[in-house]
C-alpha cells in the first residue's frame, strides 16, 4: 500500500502487538453497511492535517490506521494511470454480526479489496492521510480558514491549506467558531510543572504538591503575596507552602498554542494576539535579566516540554505548565506522590526531577480526566479535548467546505468516530479498528471519550458537508447521533 509511506506506522504496530490481538475473534470481513455506487477510475485523495503540537503524534498514529483500512484492490489493472479499478456498481454481500449491530458487506462489482479483504466502507477509495508539521492550534485553524489569523495567531498563515486542523482547544473567536465544526475524539489534562530538584539540589518548592485555582491565578497574574511570621512575601514559593523563601519565575509557550489558551482561560489572563501572562516580566530568580528581557526569554517556549526551562539560570525557581498526555510520554521514571507526580523529563539535566502538580488537591489520572464517559464525570479542574476541525460552510472568508474524503476520516461520522469500527478488522494488525484507535490514543498519554468501549449518544451539529454514495458506508440516519466522538458547531 503505497500511501502508507506518508504515515508513521512503526510505533503503532509495536503498540498493537504489545496490547494484544483483541480483535481476532471478529470475522475477517469489513462491514460497510448501506451499498452505494463505486466510481470506476476514481483516484485516491490526499487528506492533510495541520496545527496542534499536542495532537501531532497521536494523529500520526491515527492516520496510519486510516491508511490501513482495506479499499479497492491496488493490484487490479485499469486503463487510466493512477485510477482505481473499483468496478461500476455494488452488490450486497453477506451480513455479519458485530458491535453495535449487524451490517452488510458491500462488494464493488467483481473487484476484491486489498489483501483479499472485501472493500471496507471505512476507506473504500484508498484515500490517504498525512500530518503537516506541528505549529499550534491557532495556526492550524487560521490555515484552515484560508489565511485569516484568529484567536491568538498574530500573523496571516497561508503556507498550507490543510484539509482539516488539529487543535487542543476550542476557540470562541470568530471566524474560527462560525463556519468550522469541532470533532472531539480524546481528552487531556493540563497542570502546572516545576522542578523538585534542579542541578541535583532540592528546590524550595520540592514538597509543594498542589496549588489552588486562586493561587494559580495569582501567580500568572503576578499578584501573589502573603505574610508569614510577620514577613511579607510577593511572588514567592513561601506563599504556597514552601519551607523556605524562593522567588517564583513563570514561563509560557507560544501564543496560538492550545495548551497556552487552555491555561490562560483557567488562570484568568489573555494570550490574544501578542499578549503575555503578566508574571513573565517578574525575574526575581534571575538577576542577570531586566523585566523586559524576561518577557522575551520566558515566553514563546516550545510547549509541552521542560528542556528550555531546565536550561534557564532560574530553573530552580521556575513554574510552567504542560499537557498530561505529553508529560506521560516525554517523562520517565514517573512516580505518584499524591496528588502530584515526579519524573525526569526529556531534555533536562539527568540530576533534575520535575513535578506535575495537583490542582485543588485533585490529581490528574484516567478517572479524573476521562470521567465516566462521553464527557461526563470529569473531576480534574483543567481538562481539554483533542479535536479535529473542518470547514462546514463557505460563508466565511476563504473557507471551502470539507471534501467527502476529509469527512470520511475526521467528520462526526468518520473513521475515528464510527461505532462500526468495533466490528471491522484491521488487516495489518488483526485487531478491530476500534481497539487500535483507542490503543493509539492511550499510547500517547491521552484518553478516549468512552470508558466502557461502547459508543455513546450526542446531539449532532449542523454541517454543510454530508457523506453521500459509497462514502456514506454504514452511516444510516439512525446512527447520526451515535459514535465515539463529541462533535460541536464552532
């Protein structure tokens, strides 16, 4: 399958083997549901995603899975170069029973699918997905919007015109919320980070395990103060429970980052345009820099990694924040010290240990971040979704509605969301596609939206693009509000 060259399948294949061949009990067939007309001579479509750094690695794994779904037979000859021999009509094949119901295999003419499998309704035309470089959630949405900068993006981005945007935040800014649909497929937590050891020496805040929302708000708004034993402290770790006095120096990632936007919303400050957190000019822990220099050196960091903070002269006093999913995959030797964690994070000195802190005494974990399923029961104070965003209209700016192929991958009723994936076998791994999708999400430290493994109901949003013909696969009307994703109009 030549289109797999554009995906990164090695890590996912290893994860699938490690997690077991849970799907082997399913029939080796690909239910595609309602039959449709297959277009003879149709070519495959390249589907590109751009944006979030947080979601880059997990979407790389998920694009691999989409590319592995059996479509028309590549070995069948055609009279047109690069055209697929999909036959000219579909005939109903055998009915198989799976979860959540029974489906009919659609067999296109006399042409079999790849590797001897019937053509899958998941990806019938062998469309193939690729990840464009990681930038930021805001940048991806701006690119998708045809080059109009929005919600924290300070320039016009028109280098790429992706098929969809990866994002780890939900924008309320126009036009990102007027003609785009957000399809939430996973969930993540965000919390503060600091060093418990810097250059091998325990920091003043080493035993601080949790901060309240009020304390976090005061820190990032540069208003934290306290009086302890008659001594007044400002922006000092002593104010949040440290055993000795030490200044707090805060850091933040690039504007437009979904992680930055999520944290700013929680802590009550703005990162719109070129705005920075008020605390970034506080440089009490580094007397070599002025306040204006500190704003430059303490902002626009790579998000979701501690390397740049660890290399700073005030690392012992620093506070930052990052994704729980990225923490789980970039830090090693993780130990739970309720309600926080400690670990060694990539890129920091080997003698350093980093804290992923609790908020209000609540620890980030699967139960608190994932909740009871379908978006309910979440108890960790700062959670956010991982979304794929597509254009649902041509009414705003330079937007073009998503193609059928794009909707078939990342739409509300697309590959990542469809309940039928529980009954369709991945011919590469032998697992059900649902198992592999959820394994990919978990392997990157995030959590699926379902807990029981069963699809849940949601209120379907309005969107201009509607899957038709063979792309509709098994997307019957009754299933329009059932799946593994939480869609929303922007």
